[in-house]
């Protein structure tokens, strides 16, 4: 087999592997539970925007009064957020969770491997936690024959 065909095939297989891993990650996020009765925690609403050089994460934390009530950690490539509610939250009587009170938010987000850990920043304003995760940008010089 010619060298360029082998390299092309390797690149295609690498991309297929990346897509499979991304699909598995998305599937695991879609089907995970939104509440944890043991921890009395509920998952907050959030948005993730991915750009070429960074990931922006916006987490809606109504009922959290102060940034000191938020604990944000990076464990491996998993971002873990726990935030204490100012007062317990109840779902009301209309759900299967009636009578349960939640005292905190908890969220785990898987991040890619090409993050710049030391430069992650977070800001809490008006009930929204904004997290900026910088990405390592790989540049390659392409030789022209």
C-alpha cells in the first residue's frame, strides 16, 4: 500500500474513533439522572459553547447567593460543581419527587484532553456561573512540494 493511502486511512480511523468517543460521552450525559436523593442535590441548567480556542460554560444557579457557596473542582478531565442553595428547594406535589427537598446543585461535565488546566477561570454574577476553559491549539506547518 502506498504511504499516502496508509496515512490517509490512519487519519480517517483516528477521526472515527474521536466521533465514537464523543457520541458515547453525549449518550452518557443524556441518560444520567438529574437528581441525587442521597446528596439532596439537583442538576442545574447549563449551556456549553465550544470555540476553536476555548470552551465557555454557563451554569444557571438561582437560589445561590454568593460565590463562596460554590465549589468548583477539576478531577482529571471532569469538571465538578457543587453549589449550596440559600434555602431548600422542593419540586412540589406534582412530581414523583414530592416531599423531597434539595439543598444543593451538583453538576459533572466531561472535558476534552486538550485543556489548559492552569488557565481555567470562573466568574459568578447575577445567579450565573461563567466558566472559561482554554484549549491548547495545535498548529502545523504544512510543507508545499
